[in-house]
């Protein structure tokens, strides 16, 4: 089993309806492919973790690369793991605001200064995985 984490910048601010549509499609596709994961959206930035079979992850990531709703796609992590971080979510979702991130991630700088896909996050995959792990630990809501 593999875990893949990427970040990207939305080409425009997505409406709640657009986000719901994106999630419905992702959940349907992930269920069919045996994938699980989590998508964070903040200040027109995406941070997504997907996990499952390596071949299915590759198929999914190629589709993500072709998606015109985002740009500046950066692969942060793609490695083998022994267990899923989000075993019961075909695709969890959180629309994160700056105040919430400031409370949950030590040293967070608001999106006005640096978006979620800032160079510190892109070059330090540990930060990205730590942020997603926080959501994993709080998935029982």
C-alpha cells in the first residue's frame, strides 16, 4: 500500500457547490478504486492525502494532474506505508480557515502572507503529513 500527498493552488475560489461536486466524484472514484484519504482546502489551496494500491494511486494522480481546477501541483510524498491514516474515509474533507490553522499548526502564517502551498510546505513534506495526521486523529466526529 502507498500514500501520496500533494498540494496545489485552485485556479479560482471554489464555491460550496463546486466543492461538493468535486467531493462526490472523488468519493465515488476512490470507493471503486479502494482508495481512502483526506482533502484540505484553504485560501484557494489544496492539500490532499490519498492512500491505497500503488497502481490505483497512479491512475488517480494522473487524473488529478489533468484537472483544470488547479495549478502548481506539487507531489510531496509518494511512498509505501503499512497502514492507512484514513481507513474509513473514501475522501474526508475540511474547508480550513486561517484561524483554525493558526490554532492547530504551530508557526502557521496566514494565507495573506503565504498560501497553503507556500515554499516551506512544499519543501518540507513532514509539515504536510503532520497537518493531515491532526485531521486523522480527529476523524471521529
